[in-house]
């Protein structure tokens, strides 16, 4: 295998396209959320993940699981949680059955902000995908995203 191996070149181009699509979507969502709600895309994702917790068995996420869900390191996730807690959007408390565990919940203010921001997030996401669908190198990836949701039939 050489640096000019066609299979590796194609793989590298595909990875570049995926990275480009991700960057454009994230940038679009970030700008919209910051402008309308003073909320970063990561903050939105964290609020969204934590808002889905419940009091049933396995309903609360450990910090490691939260970090995996928002694609951050545990230390970066802890800093993000602290920032949102300082803004009154999250609260932390000790696990009632294991005093070593700390849970994080979305406050009423956090839930309100999340619900206000959700349409902005979804609109920015849809617009970014629609724009990317017009570009030949990104269109197949956009179709794949839609197929994952069952939005459109395979081409």
C-alpha cells in the first residue's frame, strides 16, 4: 500500500467530507444558539442529554456516560456542568443509594431555556443539512443522515 493507493485516497476524501459536513452543521447550530439564546451547541447538547434522565432504574447518568453522550472528556464535561450550574441551569446532588455518586439534573430554568432553544437548534440543523445537500461531495452524507431517521428512501 502506498500513499497514492486509490482505496486509501478515497477513504481520506470520504473522511474529509464527513468532517466538513460536521463542521458546517456545528458552526451553523453554534451561531444560531449563541445569537438567539446565549447557549453553545455543547451546552445545548448537555441540557438535552440530561433532560432525558428519569427516576427509574438506570435513569440517571454517571458523569462518564454524560461525557460520552456529549463527546467531551470527563474533565471538560465537569467544567461545562459547573458553568451551567453557575448559570442556574443545572443542579447537582448526591446519589441517595451511593454517597460517592453525584447526579446532575436540569433545573426549571434549564428546561425552559432548552425548550426555547430547541426550535432554533432544529431549524439551524435542517438549514445546514439542506444547504449541504446541494453540494455533490456532501449530498450522499446528507442522504445517509436522512436514511438513518427514515426521512427519505435510499437513492
